[in-house]
C-alpha cells in the first residue's frame, strides 16, 4: 500500500515538473520582432514601449533555452532603407510631358497665329482658347493686344510667331516674381512652412512631397500633422515621412491643431532641424471658423519662431472654384506662395496666370502627378516651353 502511495506521489511530482517546464519554455520563448510602426513619432525616447510591455515584448536577458537558439533572438528591427528623392532642379523638365492638357493650349495658339491671315475670327478664336484655359479676362485681353501689335506684318519680314508667343507668354507668367521657397529660419530657429488649402486639393500629399524636396536638398525636416480632424491625414504623412527618414509630430485625434504645431516647432528647435512643415485642416466650414483656426495656429507657432512661408494648395482642375478658395484663404492668412496641384490632369494651365494676378503671389510649386517626386519648383520659362512643346 505504501509503495502505491509513493508511486502516485512520484508520478504527481513528475507531472507538475513537466507542466512547469513547458510553461517556463513558453514564457522564455522570445516573441517575434515587433513591426516598426513608429518612425513617425517625434523623439525616439517617447517611443520606448512602456515598462510594463517591455517584459512581454523583449527577450529575457538570461541565456536562451534550447528551444530558442541565438539566431532566433529578435534584435533591434533593421532601419528601413531610405529612399533618395530626386533633386528638385531636374523635375520640371522630366515632367513636361505631363502637361498634356496644357500642350493643347500652346499648340492651339501656335496653329491659329501661324495662319496666313490673322483676321478678326482668328483673334476671336485665340481669345476663346485663352479664356478656356482659365487665364482670365484681363490677362487674355492684354496678351491678345500685345500679339496683335507684334505680329502685324508691316512690309518687312514676317516675325517669328513662335518666338513672339513664347516671349509674351513668359512675360504674362512673370519671370520676375521671387519663387524661392523660404525654408530656412534665422539663427537657431527652423524655417516654418505652413501649408493651407481645402481638403481634397492635395494638401497632405504636397506636404509629403515637400519633405522629399527638403531631403533632396540635404535639409533636415520635421512634419506636423496639425490636421487633427483626420487621423488618415496623419497616417498618410507618417508613410511619406518614413520613406525618407522624416519624423511626424501628431496629436490625439480631434485635438487642438495649434498645440500640435507648437509642439512640432518646439521639437524642431530643440533638435536643430532646418525646416518644420505644418499640415493644417482644410475644412471650409465658414470663413470665421477658418480664420480663427489658422490664425491661432500661426500665432501659437510665432511664439517660438516666425512662419517663413505660407503655401496655399490649389487644385488646378477646379478652375473658378480654385480662385474663390484662393481669395478666402488670402483674406485669412498672408499667403506667400501657391502650390498648383493636378496640373497633369488639367487643360487649365492658364490658372497659373489668373491666380498670380488675383493674389499678387507667385506659384512656387506645381504638382504633376501622384508619384512621390512629381512636385516641381515652378519656373516661368520652363513652363511656357513645356506648353509650346
Ligand atoms: P488633401 O485632402 O488636400 O490633403 O488631399 P490629398 O493630399 O489626400 O490628395 C487628394 C488626392 O489628390 C490624392 O489621391 C492624391 O494622390 C491626389 N493628388 C495630389 N496631388 C496631385 C497631382 O499633382 N496630380 C495628380 N494627378 N493627383 C494628385
């Protein structure tokens, strides 16, 4: 009987040890490496997982068990390979074919102006073409007037139509405007670029593309996801930033946009970053709301560093609607530059002229596609050359 008792006790002990061993193995087995989700978060210190988590996520410090050979121990996740964005200078030339819609304007004008006789019907057709491309009434009349004068054949040699048209179009687009992006601050302060515009115009995409332009120019940058009303916008920015090693400062969804902007600029200063680019909310609910929100964002930023550039993003395909948006925004903030997106899908290249005239502010960048480097610094002569093919 006693032997039976010893046998039962012995079996029980072996069973308990076996279970303990199994559980112990499970606990010690290192978990797979955690996917890197957060290049986006500002300072790396704030991204360390909370202490409570780390015990679960990290492999134990002691020697691994036989079930977990050293090769399987998760190490620090490999840094993602960063992309090398294209230098800005070559972009407009590379993208000139994308102005297909606007080429029609250039070709159409050349075709009409090359007719043997420039009669009234021809001039009217030229005017219609210009108005149809959204150049605007006053610039159209000015251009037609200049062309009429210069292309009048007065006895001597016929003028070079193409050369005259090129000169006059460049003049209209105004090569004298200063289109340099003000992305540097004074002294220790970073340059601060505030990006404004209505949702859907391509604002967030433009901020992402701008980060790539800055990186291509060998600048350090930080992005602020101050459109806190759309979590998707912050995620979108995070993806853009991750690809080129630019971090994104974001706040809680629905949080105060001004506090995100403030935080980003503060971190930019602390870390000696060259440029902070701030994406803003673009809900055109009413002018007062917009004014309050953008005004506050700008004021709060300027407690630390001046805003060096306010870029208004406009969708070139929206024509007159874009011009109305431009007017509203320019009354709310001092716009210093215009980004015209979606020029690749538009036959309305003339909006470049119209919007510059309306705001007295230069187009500084043009969006010519959905590719990451399809945002180009604008240049009057290169643009006109692209129009004329
Ligand atoms: P947001 O709401 O103003 O922030 O707009 P998004 O940045 O989300 O862009 C809206 C859509 O426009 C996206 O599908 C972009 O890929 C697209 N988009 C932005 N810029 C351009 C451009 O220059 N050309 C084309 N074809 N699409 C663009």
